[in-house]
């Protein structure tokens, strides 16, 4: 029995588990100037994933003719996924002040969302590890748990949303 593949799989699993926990620990550190960004570790990992996918893509170019289509499909998926990962980690930024949340990402562009438009917490995505907040007229506000300072900001948003609901309820009662 060849032990090489189970050993490689176990080591890879251990590395992924260790990196995942390190990124979560790093995300718990507050970011200065009321901003949320991805930490250095997850950014370096995204670049490493892209480089690894590029090497795999290079190998796909040298695949035998009977394996070429499958190799191209796999290489394209890996390159596309790693490129999305890199865009997310380098282009996503969230800043906030006393009146607005300013978001910027490769997927949604720039948005300026007043706290009064945040309707409240909607759900937590187990797939992408992000908190999702409903807004009125601004789409969904998604906050990854891997953003530095995300925990504190989610608590702030929940407080502001519940305060806005209380104010709205008291105005409706009058």
C-alpha cells in the first residue's frame, strides 16, 4: 500500500486548518482608523494560491492530447477561483464613521450606506463565513469574519439597527 497520498492529504488538511485558525485570530485584531480590511496572512495566501494555480495551468498546457480538455477545464477553474480570491482580499475595504458605512469591493463597487438604511441582521453564511445585513435601497451588506475588526463592527451594526428599530417603533406609536 502506498502511504504517499494519504500522508499528503493529511498534511494538506493540517496546513489548511492551521491557516484557517490563524486568519480567524488575525481578524479578531482591530484595524486602526475605523476600517476593516483583510490581514496580511490571507492576502499572501491568495497570492500563493494564484501562483500555484498558474503553475498548474502551465502543466495543463503540456498535457497529453487525450487529457488536454480535462486539464484545461481544471486549470481554468483553479485560475478563476484563485483570481477571485485575490481580488476579494486586495480590493475589499470597509470604513465607517458616525453616520455612514463606506464599502468598496471588486463585486459591488463603492457604496455609501447610512446607518438608518441598515434594517438589521439577516443571516450568517456558512459557505462564505460572512454576516449578512439587510439594507433598504443599498442591497445586502456582507461582512466576512476574516476582515480585521469584523467582530466589533458587527456588534456596532447590531446596536445601531436595534436603536433605529426602537426609534421607528416609538415614532409609529405616536
